[in-house]
């Protein structure tokens, strides 16, 4: 199943003409009416089991796909995976801005080192990415993190929020999972909040595992509520691999994410990816069915399209160029995953990245 390469979702009444990058710090665009805008890309990407090649004795990382490869070949394929991920990140949003995302949330990474290897790749090194990462208690050792171009975004606060789960409702049996990362900072001098998620999987079936994702959603809601108590007009982006779609209870009822801007309250979340789901598009595919588990939700101050004196959402998209799609076979057009059947496929990830363009008048 194939999908179109770039999907436009949200378009201003004013035609924006992208004219490329004028510097590493800011990208300028012009409208049909002659106005100049600044534009930045915000993204999220599940990096599919980005583990290093060393066995960590305190983690269950020996189950990672890279460890299934012969020991004398691991470094070679690890470097191929790093190269591929860096290339994909470098291209997200570059069609409009001429450079990689200003800020990108990531998940399924083992540690700080693997992210250092990614941002030090030739395709990304000139952009001087910073990394915000905390080791989580996840049993496999996989974490979330935030990457940011230091020239554009300056973090002022970060915190990892622990998600406490139990097995079979037994409070004596802890189920260890990923933290949720909150980062506050200044994007070109403007306050922004990012909450990076990787909610519990559907292992054991969607219905059986649903309660874990509902609990994850309640933690996310608690974080956003806490921010909005102090800053009612906070610009917040809630991003992640939610392992649920826009229609699930965790997103629709707990986070109260809305498809329409018309009835959006000040503290509500807007989900621009719900319309894409209804068009049959997705970030993952299974049994010839597409789903959107990867999303970026925004609060009303970012979604308000009436005033562009500060950053506003311009467009939300799935980044799925042909090179990120499986080129052949039964799964042609699916996300081109990096590992399968105990080996490296040459691919990238089993998820497509998602991204937003934020713009404001210069």
C-alpha cells in the first residue's frame, strides 16, 4: 500500500510561497501579499530500536535486533542504521526550510550515546544539535528524548515524569515503562513547551493493554494541566508514539484532543492528524490497514490562525518519501523498517515521522 509523499493538512487563507533558507538560524518565506514569515519545523520520529552494540548488564538490551546480528558485523550495521536515521531527520521539513527540524522528539532509543552518534553524522553535524535525555526505568532500556538546534531553541527547563504501571492490577508487581519528557524553552525567543511520549504498547492485544495507555494519557493530561495552571496561554506541543489512534479513548476522552478548531477551548488540545487518519493515511501499517499512532497535538494558542505576530501552526504532515517506504514484496509501501528476521534490511524505521510547520510574521 502506497501513500503520497507529503500530505498538506492545514493551509492558511493566505498563500505562502516557500523561498528557501537564508541562514542557519531563520528561514524566510514570502506570501502572495508580500509579507515575510519565519518558518520552523517541529517533528517526532520513532527510531525503531536504536540500540548500541554493547550489552548493558542491567538492561534487557540483549533482546534488541542489533544483538541478533553476528558480533563481527554489528558495528557495520549499527553505523548503517545511524546513517539512515540521520539522513531521514535531515530531510524532514527541508523542502520548505532548507534545513532539518528546529526541534524533534524521538523514541525507541537506548541511551544518550546513540543520539550523539546520530547528531554527529555529516548530514546533521553542522546544525549543532543539543540533546535532552533521561534514562528511564523501561525494562528494555528504551527512552524518549528531544533534539534541538541550539541556534534556534534554548531550553530553560526539563523534567522526566515517571509513569507507574502494575501488572494485572497487582500493586506488588511493577511494570516498568518509559518516562514522559517535558521540556520548556525559547524558540526564537518565544516560550514553547514540548511533551515527548512513547506510551505502552499493544502487547497482549489492544483491549487488554488499553488501561495502560489510558493511564499514560492521564499523566500527560496532568503535565499539561500543571503547565496551564501557571501559564493559561502556554504554547504546548504533545508529541509521541501513542500506540493509539486519534479515535481511541486515551486521545479523545482523556486528552480531549479535538479534530476541529471551531469548538477549541483555551486549554484544549487540537489534533491536526485526525483528518489524515480519516483519509486513510498513516504512520504505521499492519495487515493492509494504515493507522496513525505518531502525532503532534497543540494547544489553542498555537492553533489560532487569526494572528501571526507570534508562532502559529501552518501545516501538519506525515513525512513519507519513497525512500522511507519498503521498495518491494508483500509490504511494499509500508514504512521501510531497519530490522527483520534477525538481520538488517537496509531500511530506516517501522514508523513514518510526523511534523509541523510553525510560522510567524517577520
